[in-house]
């Protein structure tokens, strides 16, 4: 025969969350067995044990998808989830999804779970988005004008997470053999530099970022030269154009032309080109130009101009031809 006796609620339980004790007495002819079984009585309650999980776990790389999920225990179930970044409210849903997370999404995130009984906030989690170097730039010291032959310090700056692990320097697209390779700064003599390119590589991502920046150093004119058009023989009476060329930074601000004969020198004009519309024997001589900017001036090598071609003169019905250097008088 089986007898069932129901025990009373324990008097020591003072809260509404009571436990009911069921005591079963099982009787048989040979043996009596006593068995206790406790069971919770679930009453309405505000959310608790609220937490945030991040997927995928581990390192978060810029451009990858990331999901934050809010979890909480509540009775009745959570009716509304709210997401916050620092103190700014973002969205009201259980999961916060980033399809293409960026460095700007890094920060502290937490969620709030709410039902009709109350609410509960999770502990904040840190989202640290890692990314390859960006915004790479070169700074030059001293700032302002750089005098040729003076020391120059170049510093590479880049925004990266984790920080840049290696810097490589290039001049005119040729890698400079600088040691140590990880140096963020280099010191060179300015006469060694004409243009500079920068290449930073973050080996963690096995990605490279090329940021080639031209570094143009102020300089007085140099390599000044004169070209003559037309080239070859100059025929008396023909037009001749002389052009002055020079390398300078900032660009040449003034060109001056000079003609010399023996020890005598006189100025012929200004401007990058000197035009002689009707070249005569009186124009023969040595010509050179001077290029000037605010850092200095430089003269070209003199070029000789003489009449060496054929001269043909027509007077009434008489035609006379001469070759070589000549002087002509007609009666």
C-alpha cells in the first residue's frame, strides 16, 4: 500500500520566493523509503545577470562583420533591449550588428535589459578595432626654409592600431639603406635630397600603405644654360632666339641677358628668352644669362654667336652671293 503525505511550507522562508517541500512516504510490506524533492517557485522579477557577448571573439579587424548580443534573466522575459556607446544611446534591439566595422566604431559598449518590473544594465565591454596604417605623413625639422648643406630631420607619423612596427624610407623611389629599419626619424644633409617618398608597413596585417610625399627643398638657381634657336649656322638678317633654363626652388624670379666682347660686358635685356629679330654682324659676340631667385643667382656658360651662313644680297639687277664671314659695302 502507498501513502502520500504533503509537508508544510518551511517557516524559515520569509520572502515571496518560497520553496515548497514535498515529502513522499512510500510504504511496502518489507521497506519504507523517504524521498525529498525541492522545486523553485518562480515569481515576477526585473532583469538581472545582464551581459554582452561579442562575435567573433578575439581580434577585431577593420572591415570585418561584428555582432554584439545582449543577454539577461527576467520574469516576464525582457521586453526591450537598449544599446549604448559610452553615454550615447544607439539602438533598441537585442543584437547590435556591424556589417563593415571601422576604426571609428572602437569604444565602450553596454546594453540595458527592461521588462515591466524593472531594468538592469550590463558591464561595459571594449571594442578595439585594429587597422593598417593610415593618414601617413612626413614632418620636416627645422620648419620653414632649408639652407643647402644643413642637417634635416624627417619624421614619419602614421595612425595605426596596433602602432606601426616598421618604417622604411625612400628617396626618389629608391629605398634608403638606413639603420635601424624601425627608425621613425632620419637625419640627412639637405644636399642629398631632392624628392622624398615615404613607405610604412605594418607587418601584423601583411599590408602596405604607400604615401609618397614630395619634399622640395628651397635652393638657389643651378644648372643654368642657354639654348639657341635655330641651331646650326646663323644667316645675317635672320631671327635668332636665345632661351635661358635653370633649376631653382622657388622658381627663377628674374632672368637677365648679357653680351660680352673681350673685357666689355653690357646688359641686353631681361626675361627667359632674348629675341634678335634681324641678326647682324654687330650682334656677334658672347651671350650668357643670369637666373635669380630669393636664395641667390647663377650664370650660364657663355655661348658665341657669329654669322657663319650664306648671305645673298640683291641690288637692282645684280645678284651677289657670299659665303662665310663677310663685310659688304655697295657704291
